[in-house]
């Protein structure tokens, strides 16, 4: 049984910044599924896209892996030989659980799990790099450098798969998408208190960009083609191809 997220169910006197703590890691599958419209579909489709782009004897990186859901989906679909998965997260609460899950679910030697800032990881010989709802937690000024490092670590024909919460330049669109996202959370059983406390906790931590900002930054990093392959309200998934 999946543990239910009730982290913000009671009024909190001191609402600190949101962190990927032990308590969050314990309920993470439930939290992300009830918070991100289309999350399960995105995870499944990451498997399909990796199946198309994985190259023999290359690496697949899952940056900000949390419990490794994207890696499990990709590992179940990839058919070419010699692929090694590398999962990275800077939350020890996440990587300790992720490492356990990978040991249980994947053959020995298939997957390495590292507790590290993704900005410090040397990326090499990659055919697929996943940033599934992770770039949004980096300081905005650091995001282009991260994308450039990913670009440099990719083989020609490799892809970056980027999912993010979006901001909209048009105030009316921003308001509508935010309202629909809140309705999604209500529909999934979150109370107004849970919704508002989590929103405050995320305010200084998760800083979303617009689709245009993402596309421009990916192009500035060198990517030849950028496509939007999925969107659920204000959450979008992009594929960026290295020619
Ligand atoms: C929303 S979760 C990602 C969900 C996960 N990719 C999935 O698809 O299930 C964001 C993750 O990024 C991690 N993270 C945020 N900033 C990071 C950084 N600078 N280096 C490494 N991990 C980071 C957090 O610890 C958290 O586990
Ligand atoms: O915007 C929100 O309320 C979210 O819950 C989003 C989000 C995310 O996009 O990473 C934030 C933190 C959670 O771990 C899961 C989802």
C-alpha cells in the first residue's frame, strides 16, 4: 500500500521552505501522483521515448531521480545492450530508498545511485538524460550551465527529456492554469489548508519558467530540436535533441 501524503494536513506554526525530507520521501509516490497532472502517463512515456533513443553501450542519467520512477520505466523498455543507468539526487532520504528499490527491481550492475548535487556530476557517454521536474529547483541563474553540461555529456543523436511546472506570461492564462491545477489537487483529496500551506512552502523553492524561456534556453545550450510532447495544465514535458 502506498503511504498517503498528509504532510500539510495540520496547521503548521512555522512553515519552512519545502524540502525533500525523510517525511516527504516516505509519501513521495502518492504526493507526486496527486500533485502533478499526468505524472503516471509522463513516467510511462519516458520509457517509450528511452526505448527509441537509447544507444548501445551508453549511459542513461536520471537527474533528480527521487525514488527512481523514471529509471524503472526506462529500464523496462530499453532493448539495446550495454546500457547503464545513473540515478542522482541530493536528498539522502531519496537516494537511500532509491538504491534499495533499484537493488530489488534491476539486475546487479545495471544501475548506480549517487547522492550528489546534479551540478557536480560528470556526465559522459549519455544517450538519454532525464530531468523530470528537477530543473525548476535549481537557481534560475544556474539553469543554462546545467543544460550546457548535459548537452556536452550527450552523444550525437541523444536526447534530454525535461519535465517542468510552467509559468505563463499571459496573466489570464496563468490564472486559469493555476485554478485548474488547484482543482486537480482538490479532486485528489487535498484540503484547502494542505494546498495553501504547500504553496507557501514551495514559493521560494520552485521557480517555474515559461515554455518560451525553456525553448530559448535549450536552444542556447546547443540543442537542435525542441518539442513539447506532453502537457497537463501547467506541467509540461519537452524533448530536446542533440544533432
Ligand atoms: C519533484 S522531484 C523529481 C521526481 C522524479 N524525477 C520522478 O520523476 O519521480 C525533484 C527531485 O530533485 C531533487 N533535487 C532538487 N535539486 C537538486 C540538485 N541540485 N541536485 C540533485 N537533486 C536535486 C530533489 O531532492 C527531488 O528528489
Ligand atoms: O506545484 C505543486 O504543488 C507541486 O506539488 C509540484 C511538485 C513538483 O512539480 O515537483 C512539487 C513538489 C512535490 O514533490 C511534487 C510536485
